[in-house]
């Protein structure tokens, strides 16, 4: 699924396989095809309804076009998700750039600043995720989806939805005239949230990457750095920066345009209920569930917001 930062806290991604990676227990082709049809239909429905309601349907088409294009050129012929994360960054870039080029007469400092912020975010995250899959070879969670082409297409369609929803504030802002809405308090508070969130997310990812790079930590979970104060500091940072984008955009939004807040809402849904925290905690529990040190960590460390460090288990 789109935000694919949810990994077991150890270096090895294959150490705690789930049933989804066991093809012997895989659902039938018919069932996978039905699930794929449903996921594609829901994705297309969201793209059309939101794009039409906000007057940005062309951008929904661009997001879908990039995702389906990479799927048809590489994903389907090679039954591969190698460029899945990279295609997400390509879609982000296509949406942000097209929103500026196609609305050049409406560009405003607010939209330009937030557009640059988004480019910085997905460039950092996209390169981080792409480097990881080049190192690890594949994402085991994708194995089940690749058993059926329609089901596999569904994950690309959902990524188009994710990228489109994430960029809603930018797409809306760059599509409306902001001349009568100078930068104000909401913008400056939003910019601060974005900067702080960007730093937290980047630092947390860097700390985990450095931790994993040491052979001595191969079968350990990280409890140092920002991870000593929050179980998911990277997700905290991501929530903060998208809250900042939406808050700044609220200086301009009116009526149905407030649907742009779905950017933050959909991110929270994915990270808290779908492919983020649930999978991470499941994998961790399978590997370290009986480890007293791990039990101590999850019982005494704040799950999301920063709190006191519990120190090492003794």
C-alpha cells in the first residue's frame, strides 16, 4: 500500500513473513479477481467524484495515467513492484508541476511555497523508499497481489488515489485565484508545522536506517534517538507536515474546497488502520512478542506523540 514505511523494526524484512506471503494459502483467482475489481472500482469512483466536485478532474486523470502507465510498461509484464514507490514520487511530481503549469495565471506565493514543500517531501521519501527496495529486492506484502493482474492493478489504482488525495490542498490552491488572500497567521503557523514535521520524519527515518545498517542490530528493534520517545516518530512527523499544508490552505478554502482536508484524513486512515501501524505492530509482535525488553518498550513508550523515555530494559 502507498505509505510503505511500515516495516518490522529489524533490518531483515523476511524474518517475520505473514500468511499473505504464503502462496499455498492464497485465495482463488476468482476471489482475487473480485477483490481487484472492487478495489479498482472504489479507487476510480473516488478519483472521479472528488475530482469533479472540486473542479480538478484533469489532475485525477494525470494521477491515474502515471500509475497505470508504469503498471502497463513494467509492473504487469514483469510481475514486479520494483518501481511502485518510484512511480508514487513520479505521480506527486506530475501533479504538482501540472497544477502550476496549467494554472500559471493563478500562481500565488502560498501555492508556490507549499508546492516546493511537497516536492521536497516526496523527493526525500521517494528516494528513501526506492533505495530500500533496491537493497531488499522486493516487498513481501505485494506477493499476494501479484498472483492476479486485476488485483495487482488495484494497488496501483489505490496509489493514484493516495497521491491525488495527499496533494488535494496544492491542487485546489493552485486552481483558484488567491489575490485577495494575502499570507496570514494560518499560513505562518502551517509553515512552521510543515518544517518541524519534515525534520522529525527525516531524522526518524535516518536514525532507523543507520540502526539497521549495523549487523549487530540485525535482530533488534530500535529504541534510541527519537524512537526512545515515540514508537512511531516518523508517522508523527508526517501527520504534522500535512496538517501544516492543510492549515495554510484553509486561508483560502471555501465551501466544498474544505474537502482538501481529506489529505490529512486519508493519510491518518492509511497509517493507523491499513498499511502503517497495524502491519508494523503485527510483524513486531510476531518477532519480539515474547521479548521482555520489547514488552517493556511498547508498554512504557508513547505510541504517537513524544513522551518521556523509558530507557533500556534491565
